[in-house]
């Protein structure tokens, strides 16, 4: 870009006011940036999350791999699955992972009455608390179904809504290689990766995990829990 004409350049105090105004505007722009989880997008941090568990078959396999690579993750669990497999949820929490709320039976929360919404969240809270000793503070609405009503109702129950930024659609079972590629091609600092440890055959997800974890570590990434209690 060409430089301004001499007559257009501010002088003396006018120049100083111009410079201060520029700095204030820049600072305001930084403050206005969207919030990012925990350590911020500048750090090479990935937030690995797993939905739809616990599964008595696949969740222990996921836990074994996470332990092998020294990685902690956030598990958004379905209440009725916690009720059916309480020992698996207990294992998730005991290994230092975060267990959060993914509703009781995986409905679209946007379509529920207020009382039904409260049941989906509160019943799941109770089951998770019984196994981990803590009450989830984060809610992941099934299907990512969010609107203002869902956010308001979640906040009324002490929940922040947590979605994702990387979705390899592993639930559709596109194959191990596709899951690996879709995650590794999309991840950047601050990414929240959506994977599944329940809700069906998750063998491809389990098979893709070693390459995902190993490759991201080799790229200098670390892994953290989402900022949920």
C-alpha cells in the first residue's frame, strides 16, 4: 500500500492523539475476540472428547490407549448408559478424565418441554455424581442441537454448553484411515475434537486413536480437559 501524502499525515499533538487512539482501538479489538477454552488458541493444545458412552466394550479400550499415551480426555456420557455400566463411568473418573453430561437418552433438547429438559439433565447428573463424586458443569446437547432456549435452560441448571470444532464423523464408520485423516487434517491449536466411545460399533474409532494421538504428540501438541468441573 502506498504511503499517505504529506498533507494527510498528522503532526505534533495530533499525531500523538492518533497513535494513542490506534492503540486503544487495537486493545479493544483483542478484548472483543471470542473466548477460547482454558489455555487459549495460541498454545498447541487439543481438547479430545468422547460422546455416547460409557460402553462396556469400547470405553475400556479407549481408556487403555489414553493411558498408554499419557492423555486425558473429556467424556460426555448418556445417563441411561451410566445406569447400565456404572463401573465403567467410575473407571473413567478414577483415571483422571472428566465426565460430563450428554443427556439421559440422547433426544434433541430443542424439542423438549422445560420439565423434560430438566429431567434429561438432572437424572444424568445424579448418575454421574454417584460414580465420580462430582456434578457435571458442562452439557453437550445431542446432535449439537442448540438454540437460545437450550442455552438458557442449561445455564439455569448450572451448565455451560460445550460443542466441538473438529468432527470426523466417526459415528458413521467411514473407516480407520478416514477418521485419522479427518482429525489430523483439521486440528489446530485450541481444537475440540469430537469422537465416540459408545452408541454403536466404535472399533474404527479405537483403531484410529493410536495414529491420532501419536501424530499430534509428534507435532508438539499437548492434551487438556475442557474447562468443566
